[in-house]
């Protein structure tokens, strides 16, 4: 799915309507174009990240646009609505539109909003090194797990939520690490800014202060053998 800007339109992952890329939102249902494909989140309206996903985020042109059907926020999820520089957590539960806006009555129903869906529990990320080189020619391997959780929603939003996307446990990396570092993917094609350096979203493990290891494990996502 390589979709160049301005060529042939972008298909909405929620309603499959094909929009041109002018407004940034699906003309039919109001979802941000380029939102990550997610059946439970977008089609079932059950806000739960996938097994390997730390976060899913997208936007809507008007906040009422999240009510395509009953909204379900399970206990395993922490969900936030970002509107006017403020993050509001949506408590666990099932919501119909009127009950939702009665309970969270400071939210502006006709204004655009971004939605961040993450997890109640930390996401374990495993690293394994099967063949470490040592001066003594010993056969050494190592394994460890880092548990990662979003603690600072505002900072996460600032660094990652510039385009809709998902942060998940990515494909095995090169460089001798047969681990599964976190990977930020975006439904929309990445910004063509490679020549000017990597965007923060491409290196989530180095963004300061966003992700704090949980479960007592130390270190950050970038593994280095000692
Ligand atoms: Zn749509």
C-alpha cells in the first residue's frame, strides 16, 4: 500500500470511502485519512490495542464521529481524547453518544479531536542475544524483557501523534539483535523528510521522557549488551 500524495485518493480504513487528500479527513465518516487499519478499533468501536501494540492513534473531524456505534472501552485499555491541548481519559465502560457527552461534558462534540488508545498494563518487549562475542570465545547468550508503558500522554502526543499511526513491537532488527524493538508505523506514508534527519516517530526508543519501563526492568528500548 504505497500511496503517493495526490494520486488516486486515499481509502478510509473505517468506511472504505475513497477521499481525495485535501481536508485530511474522510468526507464520508470524518476519520483522519491514513488512520491505521484496525478492525476492533475502527469498525467494532471496541477500543483495544492489538496484542503487540503499545498505542493506536487517529483523529476525527468532529468528536461525535467516534459514535459510529456503541463505544466500548475495556478494562485492559486506557483511552484518551485530546482536544484543545487537553487530554481527557475515557473511563472503562460502554457509551452511547448522549451519555458520553453528559459524563465528559467539557468535551466539544463538534470540534476535531485526536484519540489515543493504549494499555492498562505495560507491554513486555523481549530481547534475545543468542551469540554474544566474548574475548574468551565462550558461547554466551542473553535474554531480557523490558516492560513499556505510556506515562506522559502530553509528551507522547507531541512526539508521535503528528500523523495517525500505531506503535507496536516491530520486525526483528539487524545489527545482531534478534529482539523486537518497538516500531512506529503510520497508516499514511511517512513524511518525505528523510534527508533532513529522522523524525522522532521513527525512533521511539530515544524520545526522552515518553516511555518509562515498568515491572522493575531497567533500561530503555535500545538494547546494548554489557
Ligand atoms: Zn470514512
